[in-house]
């Protein structure tokens, strides 16, 4: 029967069967089951020791339901089972997500070192089939260990009188989180990341923070997205909202997985996809701030929300710079084409082409973001001067995003093998040096708002700056962008000329 099942699974997904045969050995299965059972026993005995003794005088404990004259007369069994179930609520995500991410990154890094990943790439299986086989097969021992613990979790939930729908919603959210984090781990490995501990550590930190945040609503109060309100009374809706978001972002990660698996030199997403991704990301952010369009909210709250949105989008565009920038050789090939093509076709290629430089696409993504949030700013119940300050700040952030993109693209055209490191360092310096100068000068926007206008903290400086400094700062940003764009265009023209000459003379293009 086992062979028959393996044959059926092999017909469905050969990569999954390959992973199962390599991992489901007797020793590995015994270790996974034994570790799961031992962990459950340790947890159970720890909780057994916390049950109050009914004949113990001077006892005052958490699980004592009725207490009289320092004697515990009744045990709060529902609370005891609820706390026991809460332990599994922590253990399952920590084990599945951090452990699975570690195993996936380590497995793909090992396959890359051995050269077997290249062999898998040229197999007749589809990339989707191979990657699903990896996601299901590599962490199979963790799945087994969790499956052995599911009966204890179900028993504790039953005795704790936790609704069955809440239990299933937790399992659904856990499955969605596994799909999201596992897909991100595979993409990280396909992009050259071989540090499994780094991926597992980041996952563990994010998970720990998120679970702490969900367990204590006093930190952030009810969550509202457009007209939907999530609080402790409708936790199920919050979990379903999280499942929906996991599905959306997993879909976007898989766009990169399909591209990078078959062609390791391809960009993670194409430019058309980047515009849709920027829209999805900002639509999500817009939903969180739209309910706050209320006359009772202070101006400080408005600008704080806008500053948070700008910061998150700054990190998004920095990531898109890396995701959309093609390799140097691809850029050189495109430069030779651009050197011979007309302006209209070059412009279309800058907007839509996969082999062209990324700055124009980054600028378009920033403009899409601005167009989404400017109407939100105009709906603020504040005076027009505050709205104009906010719109000016959005304009500054759009130009800054384009500046960082052009800077990174110039560095990526260097002949140095460490050009990616150079690009990262130069962009980091462009962000950090103005902040360092602000810190050296005291960093008070009331006294030196002009310096704030030249950094990513322009929103802070706009509150205290007059019209002339704002206009001059805007012109300075435009001048920097124009100068860098001219430099990039010059580099591409030279690269196109050199590549054309080398091609005509039969030499190799460097």
C-alpha cells in the first residue's frame, strides 16, 4: 500500500516523492516523533505541577477558582486547559515557520553547492511542480512532529471550551503563514542567500513580535481597515484578514519564484508587475489610514501617519531598485540597442522592458503612490496650508526615490565585481549622510528646517520652513536628479557605443 501511495504521489509531483524518500527514514521519523512526544510530556508535567492542591493551606495560585481561609477549594480547570492550549498556540508557529524556513534555505543552498539545482532546473517538470514539491517535502519532519502534537492541542482546546471555528481559523492562518514564509525563504535562497540561520532568525523575530502584538491589544487598540474594524471581539475576522493578505503577498512572491527559478539572471519581477505591486501595497496602507479622516484627530496624527507611509514606501522602493535592476551584461546589451533605436522605442522600453534600467519604473511607481495619497491628504479636516505642506512632502519623497534609483543604477554599471555592494553603500550614504549632518548640527527642525528639506525627514522640515527655502530645496532635488540622470545617460551611451564597436570588430563585450 505504501508503494502504491508513493506511485500515486510520484505521478502527481515527482519532486515531492524525491524529498520524502530522502527524509522519511526510520531514524529521522523516530527522532521527530520522539521529540514531539517528549516535548508534550514535559509541557504537560509542568502544567500538572501548577495545579493547586486542595489540602494545601496558605496556597494562592493562578488556577484556584474558590479560595477560603488560605485553602483552595476548587480548581479552575477551564483556565488551566486554556493556558495549556496557549502553549501550543506559540509552539506550532515557532516550530513550523522558523524551522521550515531554516530547512528550505539550507536545502537549496546545499543543492546549489552540489550543482544538483541546475539539474533540477532543466528537468521536464514545471517550476511550480518542483517548488511545491520542495515546500511540502523539505519540512516534512516538522509537519510530522506537529501532527503528532495535534491530538493534545485538540483535547486542550475542547476542555478549554474554545470554539471549533476559532481552532480551525488558527490552523488556516498557520497554513497561510507557512505558505508565505516558505515561499519567501525559497526566493531568498534563489537570489543567492545561503545563510539559513539569518532567514530563520528574521522569521523568529517577526513572528515573536507579531504574536506579542496580537496577544496584547492595549499596544495598538482596535485595528480598522476602510470600514472593517478588527478587535478582540471579532478575532476571527482579523485572522481571515491576515489569511487574505498572506494569499496576496504569497502570489507576488511566486511571480518572482517562477522567474528566478528558470532564469537565475532574470529580475525578480518585471516592470508591469512592479506597478501593480506598488498599487496593491499602497492600497493596503491606504485602508489603514482612511478611517482616520475625522475632524477630531490632531494635525500631529495626520503628519505622523503620512511620515510612516513615506518611510514604508521608501523601503519598498529600495527593494524594487534591487528587484528591477538587470545584470550589468544585460544593461550593456540593452545600451547597444538603445544607441541604435529611436527615442520613442527607448522610452517605451524604459517603462515596460525587462532589460532596460530601473529608474524610470521606480519614478512611475513613486508617482502612482503620490496619486493614491494626494486625494487622502486633500480630505484632511485641516487648513489648506497643512495640506500643501503634506503634498510638498510627497513630491520630495517622489524625487528622492528617483534619485536613489539613478544612483544605484550608476553603481551597477561599474566594472567592479562588487558593484552590488557599491550600489548598496552609495544609496545608504545618500540616506545616512544628511541625517548625520542633522545630528551634528543638533537636529532641531525649528532652527534649521532647510537641512531637513534635503533629507528623508523633509516632512518634519516643511512644518517650519518658509516658501523660499522650500522652493530652493525642491529645485536642488531636481538639479541633483537631472545631473545624475545625465550621468547615467552618458554612461549608457558610452556603453552602447563601446558595445557596438566591439561587436563590429569581433571582440568580446566587457
